[in-house]
C-alpha cells in the first residue's frame, strides 16, 4: 500500500523524468530529407556496409553525401534536373569491397514560367557572355568542394522568413525564349532582410555574378553546398566558419531578378536539388 501510494505520488515526476531521458534518445535518429527520386530530387539509399570508416559513394563520376545514422551508413544522392528517366548506377567502395547499386529515376512534371527582363539579360553581349563563362567556372568550382565532416542535420529552417515559392525546377521562358530550368527556391522578402545560414558550414566563396548577383556559397560537409543569391549585401568572407543562424548577407535583387527575393540553391554531388525536401517545417 505504502509503495503504491509512493508510486502514485511519484508518478507525474517519474513520467516527466522518463520523457526528458527519452527525448535525446528519440532525437538521435539522424534527420534525413524527403526521399524523392525524380529529376531535381534526392534518393536515400541505406547502405549495407559494416565498416566503421565512411564508404566512398560515387554517382555519375561525383562523390555523394553519406551520413552515419546510429549503426548504418546512408547515402543521399542528388539527382540533376537534367537526369534522364532511367536507372542510375551508384558505386559503393568500403572496407567490405566494391558494390554497385541501382535506383530508378521517376518522372516529375515541372510547370513553366514566363518572365520579362531587360533584353540584355537574355541575349547576352560578347562581354557579358565571357563574364557568364567565367562565373560558371567559379560556381562549378564551389560546387565541387568536398570536406569530410558530416552535416549536423539534413533538416533545416529556411534562410529567410517568407512564403517559399514552388518555383524549383520550373522551365523558364525569358522574354519568350526558353532558358535553363530554375535550380533553386525563391523566397520573396524585403530588401535588407537578413539571410541566415540554415546550417553550420564554411564560406567557400562570395562574388558578384551576372545572373545571380551578389552570391555566397557555403560548404556544409560531404558535398552539400548551399548558395544564396541576389543579395544587397554580403556579410561573410571566404574561409569563414558560420554557425547555424549566422547572418550571411541581406536580401536584394542584384543580378537577373525581377524583384527582391532570396534564391536559395542546394547542391549534392554537384546536382542542384529542391531545398524544399530539406526544410524542417
Ligand atoms: Zn531563383
């Protein structure tokens, strides 16, 4: 009887304590993005690898993001918007040997969008074309960066508050002419709104580019690179480590932009993927 009474009195505190103890255990599962094996999406592959050292996973000649979740290794493969709807080969090298995996890329229909911009931003002058080619090299160099640290999470807040457009993947028609599809997420926000790093990382590079305007690239580890474009101000320097929530710059409309917004790009294994798959809320 005394025991029961004690237990009853202790019960609420006991359950609170149990919940507090259980919370970190429950939160231990590594947060993954949505699995969406379509062009512009990601494929999550659980790897049957026993080795404790990080397996080397390769897709289309590029090293892919691999994370450790408790006892298993998981690959998160970025799928470019230009990927054909076919099976894709993934090579896994580990202490267990070499394995080949395959997955199928399914279809996704993206809408098209007509935009009006200054004529010189669609049919480029020779000088602008040369600049765009130089920009492209810098951007591809940033995308190709690899560092070994595991990203702290693969679920993150959006870098600025505001309505997230579903413009990723849209086929874009500028002044009636078809151009490359949209490889990021646009978030409309007033000029000057701070752009916050959604995840810790290191600033790879910053610059002022023809299409993307003032831009910041951040390396979050293992081939996951983010890009913040059209900024009115850049508040970080290459080589700088940033914590989650650090201010990278301010929203603007530099480069080819029809109004103030943040263009947020996220690249895995050098493929631009839909940031929406990684948003935490
Ligand atoms: Zn954009």
